[in-house]
C-alpha cells in the first residue's frame, strides 16, 4: 500500500472528532486482527490435515526411487507444509 493511501485510510478511521475513544478505528483494527487469526488457524489446521495424509502416503511410496519422488514436486509424500 502506498503511504498516501495509508494516510487517507487512517484519517477516516481515526478522525479527531472521535478522540479519545476512536471506536471506529479500534473496531476496524480488532476486526482485521480477528480475521487474520481465523485465517491463520484455518491454514494451520488444513496443513496439519494434509501432512497427516502425506505421512500415511509415505508408507505406500516405498517402491518409488528418489528420482521419481523428486519429480512429484509438491505432491511428493516427503513434502511437508509448515507454519
């Protein structure tokens, strides 16, 4: 985001007439914080579920060579997601 856009946004969220409480600004900030926390939680749970599936798949890929596993890329059972 460009600094000019940020200044315009902040001027709308924290107008001097709302001081000292700034309900609109703090409410927006809290809402964005809760949204980010929920997205991060969903992402972590999804990655955990995918990693469990890949751990089970790793046992069945014993017959594959290292080259074949490397060619799978992100679909390789050795590939893990981290957060």
